[in-house]
C-alpha cells in the first residue's frame, strides 16, 4: 500500500507545472499607420473584459513557458491555442513602465508574436504579425 501511494505521489510531482492567472478588464487594439508626417498609432477598437492570461511553466525542459489567452465567456479547456516562449529578448520602457520583451510562437495561427509584459503584470502587449497591437490593461 505504501509503495502504491509513493508511486502516485511521485507521478504527480513529475508532471507538475507551475501556473499563474492574470486578469485584465480592457483590451485596446491599435495599428501603426504611415501618414505624411510619419508613423502614428491609431486605436481601432476598445473592448471590455474580463480577459485572462493563464501562464504555465511546464516540467518539460524543452518548454520554458506557455500561456493561454481566454476571452470573456471562454473556459480553459484542452485543445485551445496557446503561446509558447521561443526567446527572451531583454527589456524596454513604455510610458514609464519597464516591460520584458519576449518572442512567442502562437499555435492558433502558426505565427510568431512579440509579447511585452510589465514587471508587475499590470500591462501585457501583443505585437501581432498582422501589424496590430493588442494592449491588455486594467
């Protein structure tokens, strides 16, 4: 009996992954346009949440970090597209906030996405391959 219990605990611990959820109340979609005076960002939509980012650090050494983005009314279920970390790329500053710059692979569209994450997770910015910028904030 003790051996079965020990094996069950060992199996659980080897498949363990660390996860955190961050919720945001607002999504602002922007696009960068070229005008006669140079490049400018224009808002193309503002949407109410709640939006949830489910970050996980799997126990697989080949996968550093993944996250799933849930839109309002969506539950976390198997088979949802996710973002997998490809490369950490340093930091940058935006509006006085320090943001960590990461390159992720998005399984939903088979694209690479630049993801900027504030140190306190109060802001997450997705720079999509279609030249749109998605800013999640509270």
